C-alpha cells in the first residue's frame, strides 16, 4: 500500500511537469538540438509518470502487476543497453570528445527507456499469457 501511495505522489508530481515541458517544446519553441534533448527527457518523465500512475491505480490486481513488471523489464533492459551504448560509444570511437558520455545520460538512455517501455507493454499485452484474476 505504501508503494502505491508513493507511486501516486510521483505520478502527480511528474505528470504536470512532463505535460508542461512537452507543450512548451512541441508548440511554443523553435526546433534546435537542445530542445530535442529536452523533448526526449520530457518523454522520459512522462513515461515514469504514466507507469507510476498505472501502478498506483491498478497495482492491486495481479494481472496488472505482471503487465507492469513486463513493461518495466523492457524499459530497463532496452534503456540500459541504450545508455551503455550512448555512454561508452563516444568514449571508444571519439576519445577526444569532451562531452561524449552526455549522449548516453541525456539522450540515448531516456530514449531507450521510453522505447523499451513501449516494447515491454506490447509484449505484455499481446504475447505473454497472464493468469486470470481470482474472483
């Protein structure tokens, strides 16, 4: 119960922030490299808010908990691989680059997390057999 309350607080805090960032970046600003990075980060925050809200509202159902778990597995696996590639790739291929690891921290890691959450959601929704809820 405490985890669901904390998840609800996180969702309520991050949801409006992500919505404000997305509206500002998509409709009120010009397209440049910094706004693209902020847009990816806004999608990352929105994904966290959605997942926390989902857990807060439906975390008491075993079927939803399994679906949330599969979604989070996808997010952490793909996000971790994308972060490692974005962090270590510039260090290996461009060792003189002074801002190489920032690619993994601010761009490929959050983008991989969002993409992995989408893949995990689809996997849990269409491919994985989840047990029926007990009445």
